[in-house]
C-alpha cells in the first residue's frame, strides 16, 4: 500500500510581523515557516514515504528573492537526495506575473533535478512518471485566467462566462483521462491547487491574488478517486469526511494572518489503495501563537479614570504573551485619544514577539435634518450623504460608496 505525504501553502517568504533572526539574518517569521517545512521534510524521510505531494504556493510573492528560493530549494533537494519522488504543483503565488516569464519553481525543471516533478499545466502521471511508484495522479496546478484567454484568443469580457468555460474544459479533460488513461488496478489520486465549492476559507483571503475559479465538489468527490490532495485554502478540512475518497485541504503550514489565529496546522500522511485510503492528520507543533483582544470603551459622559487598567485587563498575563503575535483593538470616543497610554501597553507586552495597537476612534455625532424635513421624506442616497458627512468620510470615498449603493439599489425590485 503506497504511503504519501501531502502538504500545501508553505508561503515561506511571509514577512508580516516581528524582527530578524540574528543567527541566519532571515526574518524571524520566515524562520517560523521554515521550521514547519523542516518538520514535514524530515517526516517524509524518516517514515520512508513513497511520494510527496506539494499542492502549491511555495511562496507568497510571485517574484521571491534568491534567498527564499535558496531556502526552499535546500529542503526540496533533501527529498531528492533521499530518492523520494516529489510532485510540486505550481500555485497562484508561484506563477510569474506576466506570460512567458519563468515561474518560481521552474529551476527544478531546468536543472532536471532527479525525483522532483514540477507540474505547471494539467498532467496525468503514471508509475513511469513517478519514478516507479505504483500510483496514478491527475495533477491540476493553478489555472490562470490570462493564459486561458490568450489560448482562446478572447478579450476579457464576462468573467463569469470565462470561469464557466474554464471549468467545463477541466471537466472534459478529466473525463478523457478517466476514459483513456486510468488503469483500474492502480490507486488513483488527484492533486489540485484551486477552490472547491463548499470549502471554508481561512486567512488566505488576505493574500489572495484576484478572483478564484471555483470547481464543484462532484469533481473531487468522485468515488473512482482514492485520494484528493488540495491546496490554496488555508483552513484544514476534509470536504468528503466519512466517505471515499478523502478530499483534503491540509491548510497552510503556519498561521498567515489573524483569520488563522485559532487554527491548528497540519500535514497529511496517507496510505492509499483502490477503494480505501487511511488518512492521518499530523499536527505541526510549536506554531507561533496569535493573541487577539478587543476593548470597546463606551462614552457615558466623563471618561473613566482607569482606562489603562481596563485595557491591560483585556490582555493575558505577560508570561502568556511570551513570543506571541499580539493585537489589541481599541474602540473609543475620539475625544479620549490622549488618555490612551500606549507606552504602558507596550511595556506590559514587551515579551511578545510583535505587539500591535489598533486604534478605532469613534465620532460621537448625530445626523441632524433640516427643520422642515423628516427622514421619511428623503431618498436613500440622500440619507447616505448625511451619514457620510456625520462620519467625516472623505468626499472622494463618499462618491465611490454612493455609486456602489446606487448600483445595488437599482438591482432591487420596486
């Protein structure tokens, strides 16, 4: 029974908090991601897996620096040196921003690294393509809209129709593979970097690049498949839990943003055979903690004398902030701005890895109508104008918001 390791969304160049590591010179957050990646690579080697599937997005930046490419390359080369066949799907963050330019993982193909197979376009791989591993793999890397339009000779128009056409092409391709390529005696896997209908999103919304092609669940929940290795969505989930095949997003290998603050992080070890697969979720230990707290200071006349104490009480004790990424969001009346002692807050949280104070001043103003007018006499857009004025919204922002509101109103029946 072949054993596979499946992970995705490494994003090793994620530099959004904290400082640099003095030993390596790399950003400390990058070291967090590399630590998880090292755990995954070592597990593949120690457990003698037959195949590693990386389901896309090695980086966050489409043009990763040579330093980050070096760090990724070191770890993939460990798999090659251990003679473990490794499939690397090209994700949306790995693609070059322009047609014709090399993608971020192309060096492995250019140098023809043994046991490393980079998949940049849909491909059906059999044992002869997987260094003798007795498996079949339908591989679907990220499908860029621009490449599809270029091949079709179409100009961008109705994007909904473009995505429908692209989805139909993928259906047709998979149907042809089932008809002409699949050997029913071998386990059949699918690997894809995409969004699937019904999946629950995590923090990846903050790093997504444009809109998504969303494929239907029926495509991946086909019982003729024996395991589906997905990437792109950062929240770990099995979209076909309790049924065959397992359809798994393992999630990102580290917490990317606040949307993932409470999520555990995983990679997958699976043993696959025809009609049955055994899946083991491996939790990644030592993931950096995110601590998110919010305080709403209500105005009931004079400000309280203990504002700083109230803010400090919203945070865990200092020992629990050690090396954590911490955010404190304060919603307060604007006139209390000078009463917030940010220096004391930072001193309290000095043991944290990164501490953010998000100030949200609140304008305590009321909308006043002219004496001869009532709310019922005003059109919705007129009321919106008054609202923007009361909240001191910039005129250019108010104009754009009104245009959006007008478009929404026009869509509604009388």
